[in-house]
C-alpha cells in the first residue's frame, strides 16, 4: 500500500530547478554571478505549487508558474540571506519575497529560529510568516514536504525533503557546504547538520541552493563519498579543518 501511494504521488510531483541568470533574471549581472537555484514544487493534479527561495526577478518566476498552469500557494525559505529571500547585498537591492507578496500574497514558510532574521532582511511582517520546526510537514496538493532543520550556515537554515529529493539550500552543495563565518553561523552546528543529512538514503537526490559544481544535482551517496566536508570523523576534527 505504501509503495503504491509513493508511485502515485511521484507521478503527480511537479518539480523544477531554475537557475538564476539562465532560466530567470537573465539580464541581471548579480544573478548571473551568484548562480542561485530556485525550486518549484507542486502537485500536477491539483495544480498547487510552492516556490523555494524566490529572488532577483519575481515577475519572471511568477510567469514560469503561470506558463506551467500552476497556482502558487506558498513560499519556502531555506534561510534569510538576501540572495535567497531578497534584501540588500553588496550595495545592491535584490528583489525577493517582499515584492512577491505585493503581487501574490501567500504564506512564507520559515524555520522558527530564522523568523526575526527574515523580517529584518526583507522588511516583511512577522504576520506574513508561518514558523516551522524540524520534522514539520506541509502538503501541497497531495505532495508532502518534510522540513529538516539544519543550523550552521544560519540559525534557522532548513532543507526540504520531497519524494527522495533534498532541496538543501546553502547547507550542502555537491562540493563543499555553506559558509560558517557569517552573522548567525555556527560551525559546530554545521557538523551535526551535515551528519543528519548523511544518514538519509544514499539515493536521495541533493538539489543545492547554488550551482557551485559542474552538475546541478547528485545522489547523496556520491556526495558523501566525494565531498571533503564529510571527511572528518568527529566534530573536533571538523572544527579543526573548517571552523576558522
């Protein structure tokens, strides 16, 4: 019964990986430089979808949703940095969730530890946020998304697990992981978050927040085997290598 249900929902899964500077915000120099991924996740039958980390060109992203005949019902934020949710960065203002809410008011799903950081960065209201803890689940149509709290890059960094796909934000790239020397970062927490992800099934597809490698995604088993951030065997070793 569980296998049958998984096959049904997999057939209904709407999942798109969009690269900034290529699939949207084509003329934006910063978007080209930052190579962010934005994700669309939804149910092909009900046509509901959510968008993960909308930034740079909100109109472009909403047009893609409309062209696919999908209906936006929410935003999922992996973390508060402006290249993921909008705000000021390197002297430039990046369009993000604030602009999106003006066009299409939907709930912004954040980790409870990230809420104040998101409101300060974007200028949106706390009332616009839905606050989650690790392990929470969100259904988009019949598609279930599990929230995985992965502090380290920021206090409330979170990943999203859907149908053996892990939308990893800046917690884990195919090569390397998110920085731990920024406001709110914690290298000690990052070690444990990476270990949590490493325990997932090896055929889980890692879908990172940036294209910092030749391939846009890769299976977790290969990532764990080849990514240098998994080489240390203890937190102390990890801190000696990456904690500075």
